[in-house]
């Protein structure tokens, strides 16, 4: 039980650190036609990755966690509402994915 609590605290801390890094460096998700470019924090640096909307295998919305999980052929990408300026901006992005 203690180990589980410690892991939960660690993941929460890491998520907050990543969100701060994205905000400090102006990380933005952009959609240009069918190409989605999104920032990802790797070792404290923001790296931009892309995928095509035609590569999406499926999308799972998790309203409890305020997340949108996108399954691609070789990975999962999780978009969280806290990385967007507002809920409306997240919903607009989500509608572009299909």
C-alpha cells in the first residue's frame, strides 16, 4: 500500500513537471490538414512529434481522467485537457481527430 502511494505521488509529480515544462516553452498542439504535431517532454526538454490522422487506429475518450487516448500503429499518445487553454479548445482539437 505504501509503495502504491509512493508511485502515485511520483507519477503526479512527473505529470506536473512535464506540464510546467510545456507551458514554459510554449508547447502547443497543432493540426495542419491531416498532420498533428504535439509536444512531448523528454528528459526535461520539449520535443515535437507528428502523426497523420489517417494513421489513427482508434480513439478512446476518458472523461473521468479528462484524457483522449489515441492509438497509432506503434504507440499510444495521450492528450490531456490540462495541456490546452480551455475545455472548448480541447473539444475543438478532439473533433478534428474524428
